[in-house]
């Protein structure tokens, strides 16, 4: 699979001719809404076996092969070169496909209202072939230990049809926000806690959920040990019934990190008690904060490296956003919130505003600026083929269990093509 960055003046026809594919192939793969109007800086996925690489200063066959997970002799042979031959800068090399490793893939989806919209059902059905887990968000805990279920229309049949494990997401959400008081009740009142666990198991059996996933956030720091004890109790009951147990964790970089989102999340204990964890490695750039990448590669790496020091890497799923944000400038804290948008919408916006897409190589994230019809300046950070490939490379480098997406319903066709190109998705 080739990632091609559109240069000023390039056309879809010229790009297709250069790679020996049809314009329709590229249009379909990238779901281009305006094939005749490419955006400078736009990343395209070209569906070919393997990829091409242009030699840069300081490259050698050995360094190139190591970077792409190949053998130097293999690269030399396929390109008709000798191992001792110096490489000329600008030389185009063909790199054959690399064997894919296995990975587990989860995707949350968040129905709004009383039913799962047809659009969300379609998104789940389209993604299902590339999923291990499908996670409707969420079963909300009530203060008496009962549960308020989300709409599930059609999701169980979609999961069954594609051998996808349904994940039962259980949260301490109350009136749209994570509640520390609700958390306090659940984690410290044994009677309510026992009723909750009984209800969870009953509902899981009824709907055929096979993973119980606790996403308990904004807990009181003093409830850290209570949360650990709750998970140990839950693990005994849940595993006895033959279900998996997983949790969502805030992105920490040390065991001593404190704060409402962090203190009560004990990475070491979660790693010991659960079958796997999902670490929410996104929202550095968020709707109420200043413009910046949503999941910059440096901070993501730092969190995952710390996590792997506290638990087996094979239990860690990296969280990944399927969206970006559009900020109105100048940013004012507590003022207007940034608008979420899909990668597809971001590209369309750049084209409509006649602005080129830039790429921050340190953060591994695309971005652009534009002026709206009222003369206001905007900053957009989003995801593209380059940024998601950087995350896939990190998963392989750190030997993680896989990836978890927040959330379905935001079009990003390049992600799913590259996911399939990089990994064999585990089915259970």
C-alpha cells in the first residue's frame, strides 16, 4: 500500500499513471468527493502491493530495509542491486509487502436518542470485517446498582454475522458527565456493588456480550484502592461466567501522576486483573482547549511506553481518534468550543477554502489554516493516512495487543485500508 502526498499542480490522472492504477481505483479507495480537485498536501492511499521509496541522503539498503521490516538482500534482489552498491539520492526502490502480524481491533459507537440510526448501523456493518470487538457506548450505572442500557438495534446481528465480539461498556456517566459521586457509591457500597455485578452478568447473557468493559472516569483519588478491589471482585465473577474483562484507562506517564482523571487508575493492578486495557491516547487537542494535534505521536509513545512498564504489552490496546477539530482563532479559554470533524470533512474543507494541507512531522499530524466567510481565522488539526500509519508502526514497535477507535460514524476510509494492509485482525 502506497501513501502519496499530492504536490501542487498534480492531477489524479497523473498520479494514477505514475503508479499504474486507474483513477477510479484511487477515487474509490479514498472516497474522493471531488476527484478533479485534489488538495495540495492531501495524502492519498494507492492500493498497490508493497510500496515505492525514494532514496534520501544518508540512506543505505540496510537502513531502508530495517525501517520497513525487510531484509537488505530482499530489497537488493527485487530492485536488481548489489548489497555493496551505493545508493543515489532520488533513486526509486520497490519495497515488497511485509508479512502482517495479528492484532485485535475495537471500535466504540455512540448512539444518540432512542435508537441506533441507520447511518451508525451502516458504519458498524462496514467496519465489522476489520473488528475484533464492537462497543456500544454505554450502559450507565444507576445509583441503586441497576443499569440504563443504550439502544442496540441491529448491532448484535451485525456482530454475529462478522464474528465480532460484543463489548459491554459500563460507565459512571450521570446526566452526560462522569460522576465522582456515583463512582463513590458503587465502589464503596457493597450491597449496591453486588447488585450491579449481578445485573451486568444477567444483561451480558441476555444480549450475548462476551467482554465486560469498565470505563469508570473522574473518580475520587481516595477511591483508587476501592476501584482496585472492585475490579478484583468483578474479575472473579466475570471470568467464572466465561466472559472477558477489560477497562479504559486515562493516558498516564507515571504511577505518581495525580488528578481527577488519573489518580484512581492504577495501571499495574489493571494489568494484573483484566484481560486487556484500552488506553485513551487522544484528546491532547480537545474541543475546549487550544489548537493542537488530537493524538501527537510523542505523547502517545510516552504513555504507551510507561504502560508497557507496568503491564504486559500484549494487554495494551492503543486508543485512536477518528476525528479532528476546527478551532476559531484567537482561542479563548472558556469561550467558543472547537467543532469536531471527520478526516474526510477536513479535506473537503481545505479544498473549499482553497488552502494547502501542511504536515507536522514531529507530531505526525496534518493541519491547515483558513478564513471563514465572516473573516474569522481557523485552525484545523485532523488525521490522515500518514498519521495513522505512524500509529500502526508504533503498535508494531511496542508489540501492543492492538488498537481501539473512538468512534464509528466519522468517515476515514484510508484508516481501514491501511489497517488491513498492516494487520491480520483477530476474530473470536
